[in-house]
């Protein structure tokens, strides 16, 4: 099995402003995502955002009056989150920490959320055990993610990338490359079956060439971690395959997306 070296850590050390530009959501979509979460949150107590990043969800939650603990392993992202706080607004409490070793007492939080982070964490079962520990019985753990339509540019590229890695002999069950079903399976083992809410559906025009460029530039975490020559070879394979699937690589076409919340509850019984 080909084994790429792991980067020293999985925290985001790029420019947070670039992160914000490349991950921006339409305002109405972000509002719908936050509203769906808020409908499930308890009215009081700390809400822990694991991998809060630059505050895509922690900031609007704090603006609604929730007491938010923004846990992240990146000091740069947490600094940026704080700098973005509108004047006078309650700021999420920044917590520079690793999701695998949360410096929090048992049952310290009323609820937790995590968006696009748990697939990164090296020891996923340990992070999940931490999440379970810091929540009270019946406490909410919300896993959120964007699901891309598999026939549209971003979803197609994501799937083709994974298939290419497997073809080249890489083990996909590792930090950054594990997919949402793997994260969901780990959470289901600790928390049981979730309730699913599709909070938003939207489209964004994007050309297949742009989706391929995002891979080439390693813009998103699934594209980190591969040595450069191998990365370039796989990008070339994907580009050739995309030419067969998308007749015109350069013309933007609608890319269909959904934002999915999986709402887990900490069981009332003791951990096994
Ligand atoms: C893709 S970003 C998601 C940020 C935010 N949840 C959002 O949706 O915009 C992943 C975040 O997880 C953080 N992260 C990565 N590994 C982590 C770890 N082991 N413990 C805590 N945070 C981690 C990164 O620093 C980054 O800010």
C-alpha cells in the first residue's frame, strides 16, 4: 500500500482570508443552516464548535445569543474569527486545542457541532470519545457538511479523486481522506442513529476546469497529504477523464449542493 507522509498537523495554517473567500456561502444559505441548527439547540449552556475555523457558524450563533466555545487547533483561524466580530457583538470564546484532547470537564457543554473537521482528525475514535465526554446525557452533537451532486463538477471531481487514490494503492481510511460515511459511522458507534435535516439546497455555477484547478491547487483538505509528483500525476489523469465526461470544461454549469445536519444525542446509558 502506498503511504504518503502525514503533514505535522491537520490545523489550517493558510491565510484565513483566503479560507473565507473560497468557502463563502450565499447569505440566505448560511442563515438557513444556522436556523436549522438553532432549532435543535438547547436555549442555555455552552455550545462547542469543534474545528470552528474562522467562525462560519460560530459567529452567527454567537450573534443569536448562544454562548459558543470555538475550539480549533489553528491560532491563525481563531485570531481571524475574533477580528471579524462586529462591534458590540458577543464573541465566541476561543479555545486553542486539539479535538483529540479537549481541555474541558465532563458534561461541560450543553451541545456540540462540527462542520468539515472530523474527517481531518488523526485519531477519530478519540475525538468522538471526547465529544461524548463533554456532553450531558441526551446532549446534542450536530455533524454538518455540504454534499455535492455526484454528476456535477465538484462532486464528480471529488469522487474521481478518491477513485484515483484507490487505484494508485492509497488507503483512504486516514485523516483528510476519510469520507463523511466514515465519520458518520464513528459517531453512530458512540451516539446511535442520528436524525437528519437537510438545511439548504442551492446551486452554484462552476466550470469543470475550476473544480480541477481547486484540486491542482490543493484548495480543500481532501487534496492535501499526497507527495507533489503523485499529486500532479493524478490531477493529469483526472483532467483527461473530465474531458470525456464534461464536453466543455471551461463553461460554468450548475453545481447542485445540499447542507446536511446529522443530529446525534448522547445516550442515556454509560459509555461501553
Ligand atoms: C475545513 S475547516 C472547517 C472550519 C469551519 N467548521 C467551517 O465549516 O468553516 C477545518 C478546521 O478544523 C481545524 N482542525 C483540524 N484538525 C484539528 C484538530 N485535530 N483539532 C481541532 N481543530 C482541528 C482546522 O484548523 C480548521 O480550522
